[in-house]
């Protein structure tokens, strides 16, 4: 059987480096890269912060699911970086798998905090004590991300160039395994 064309789906917490790694990988693999948050902002004509403020988180989550469905149905191959909360909704998990190979970028709360302490674009982290909030959310989400993933990459203290190369190797291995299964 011919090998199926598949997207590469990057999941992980806010600040785990999905966007940066997506761009590097896009260059290495000569594949287009897209970001679900950016697609939602473009579709809605307003920022994520504004969507949360106007219509609430649950409306944003509906948009995420709708978009993921569309991405899974589209035929072209790409790297898709998804918002940190996407795998949390159980409805989205099979949709992520339908999209392609799921890669989890695992990061520690301390690294996220350092990277995002001055960021104002993540509504969930605009609170008195963002580090505690990051710890609480990651405590819940790490298991979910890991269960969703075909490949897990630990990203703390590692340069995105090195990560992109490692991921390229892992994806090749994954493809070989997949090919053998499909024969
Ligand atoms: C969120 C992550 C954000 C964005 C929204 C909610 C989350 O995306 O979708 O602010 O629940 O973790 P990034 O992971 O790209 O920052």
C-alpha cells in the first residue's frame, strides 16, 4: 500500500517553542507551516486576547475544534502548530491523530515562566502568580500531551536547530515503521 501523506502536528504548552520549531522544520523538510491560533485570528479578524474578552474561552475552544476538523479533511501536507489547550478537549484528540504525526514538545514550568513572564498575549497567564498557574496547568496537561503523542521531545536547554534535526530523524524512523505496517 502507498504510504499515506501526513501532516506533522506540534503540541505542547504555551512557550514550549512550537512556532520556532515549526519554522525550522519547515525549512529542513521544505513543507509549509501553519499555526492554528494565527488561522483563528485571521478568520475572526481579532486577536486571541480579544476573542477571550468578547466571547469567552468556550467560544475560542469551539473555533479550535472546528478548525482542527477542517485541517484533518484537507489533503495537502504541512506542519501544523496547535494552541497549548487543544489536546485538553477529548473531542480534539482523535482529530489531532487524523491530522497526522503528533509531536509533543515537553517543557518545564520554570522555562515557560522565564520565556513568558513579560508576555501579554496569553489570556490564561494574565494573573497574580503566573508561575503557580503554569505549574497547575502543566500538572494536568503533561499526561494528556504525552498520551496524545507519537513522538516526545524534551526541549529544556536545547537549541531549536538541534531539536529540528533530532525531530527530522525521529520522523524518518516513524515513517519507516508506518511503511512496514502498511505493507
Ligand atoms: C492556550 C494556548 C495559546 C492560545 C490560547 C490558549 C492554552 O496558544 O491557544 O491563549 O490554553 O494553553 P500557544 O500554545 O500557541 O501559546
